[in-house]
């Protein structure tokens, strides 16, 4: 109204939102199928609110595609809805148990998450009152952070092709021995012992997949960056008010972020989506057509 002299009431904005969502449903489901066929997928989830009720917002994607969904729960059924049964690629996540249902061929645990956990536990020990003496656990937690930092550096070398695939694979036995040297003995602080068991048992086969598989990172920072705008919006508006609003908030961000990652102009894509055919919108969304 101020810039162009074009009055626009909130109901009109809502109508554009719903119209774009309705026209984008087909492309949204195509994104889901493309995600489930991707060789590498980052996945994460965060809490959401729909009309004040607890829901969850899920993300799956990579450098060329973004996909969001909002579900009533954080169950394995929601993970299956995201990635499908028998996901054939490499999944990068925080190893949340619901993803087990998708049966990924390979799995990379996020080392940034492990590093933060080790740092949080050291701070927890320092703040405990009365003070506790757990030197064995403190040494272990510091070693986890050192190993994690080293692995993130290797991941950067791998990404920029400073580390060849054969060289990367050859590093794994030495890294496994390094882990075993400082994580093979039970610890004197229960939370640190839980982390140790995770490294040596639950996630043991998921720690070095990035050195075996091309295009895999040692961290899930990609997913955390992708989901951050939704976290900010949740803090500002406390979520969505209806199932229709939740659908729009899943469909439209998926299409807009994918357009951006495909090197397309998101506004041009939306204009084509609303005014053109589905095939025209598809060509406006994907870099090389359908």
C-alpha cells in the first residue's frame, strides 16, 4: 500500500498462500520421492506447535533439495513418511532412534552433536555442587572433543578434495584404535559413561562413514542451518494455527528453498506456480527440468 498504492488485506495474503500450496502439492510430493532416492540426506527434527498442540517439524535434504514436513509426533512412522522404507543412501543425523525404521544403507553420526555433548558434560561437572572429582571422565570428554575437531578437519579436506578417497579409507583403522585407547574403559561419571557407550556400542559403525562414502560430511550442520529459520519463526509466532497452515508451512518452504538451491529465482518460481501450468512450474523449479 505504501510503495505502490495497492491495498492488500490479510485475507488476500492468506488466499495467495493457500492457492500456492494447493498448486504446489504435486511438486512437493515429487520432492519427497527425489529425497528418498538421494544418495546422501541430512535429516533433523524440532518441536512445533499447531493451534497450541505439540507437533514436530522434520527436515530432509542436501545441497540441491530441501524438504519439510509437520507431523503430530516424533515417531518412526513420521521418519518413514520422510525417508521411506529401506532408504538406500547415507543418512547424516544425530542417530535419533526413529530413523532406524528407514534402514539406511549407511549412517553418519553428527560429530558436532557429539562435541557439544562432551562440552556440556564438562560444564555440568564444573558446576556441580558440592564439587565432584571425576578425572577419568574429564580426560575422556576432552579426548572426544579433540577427536571430533580432527574429524571435522578431515571432512573439510575431503570436501575440498585435499584428501583422496583411498587415503580417507586408509585412515579409519588408526582412528578406530585412537578411539579405543581412550574409550574402552568404563567411566566414573554416569552421563560420560552413557556417551562412551554410545561411541563404542550404539554408534560405533556410524562414526567414520564420511571417510568411506563420497559426498558425506562428518557433521549435520547442513540440517541445523536449514531448519533454523523455522525455529526462529516458531519463537516469534508460536507455530501455526491449523492443519492447513501447517501444510502451507511445509509445502512452500520446501519448494522455495529447493528453487534457491537449484539456482532458480524463488519469486519467479512462485509466479509461475500460481499463473502457469504444473509442467511450467516444474521447469521453473529444477535446474535441468523435471
